[in-house]
């Protein structure tokens, strides 16, 4: 069996944006159009080499989570994305796959807990009387 390749024919890295072009996601041709447009955006903006050795963008034929609109998945971390356009795929790839380590469930919980703690402390500060 041959090694999987990214959308530019390069070997696939562990950090990936999986873009589904399976029968459900591409029912109206939007998934294939989004992926083709993403490739054009990366080339037109000179970004096709972004992520080499770090991350990959990969075409997949059904991610096993069929719905009514195109899907993409960020791995590792198992984060799903909907409402996709080529620009949105580019943003996800650059910001969530190439630049940032994937968020794990644990990291998301910790970040949520910290954000909640910050909100509580600033809310508490607003409630204090000015004389304190
Ligand atoms: S066709 Fe995209 S998840 Fe199944």
C-alpha cells in the first residue's frame, strides 16, 4: 500500500487538515470546489510550501461523519469544522494546523477553566464597592 500524500503530492505529516470530498460532503460539488480553490489560494499567495515537514492538507473520501455540508477535520485533536469556504480552509490550515499545536480535549478544558476564572475575577472586581 502506498503512503498517503497531501494535496500537493508530498508525504503526509502527523498534523493534518483532512478535507472531505466524499459523496455526502461533495453532494453539490462544494467540497471539491472548496479544495480546488484552497489549492489555488495557496499557490497564488506563494503559500504552497507552508507547513512542509510540520503539517499537511489532505483530501479524504468520507471521514465517517456524513451530514449535509462539507466537513474538515484537524488531527490530532479530532476537531471538526463546518461552514467551509476556501478562505476558511486556508485560515484553519494556517492558524490551527501549521502555526498552533492542535488543541486536545484536556487543553480545551483547561483553557475553558482558566477563561472562566478570569471572567469571575473581573466580574467580582466590578461588584466591589469603590471604598474598598
Ligand atoms: S462524505 Fe464527508 S464525512 Fe462522509
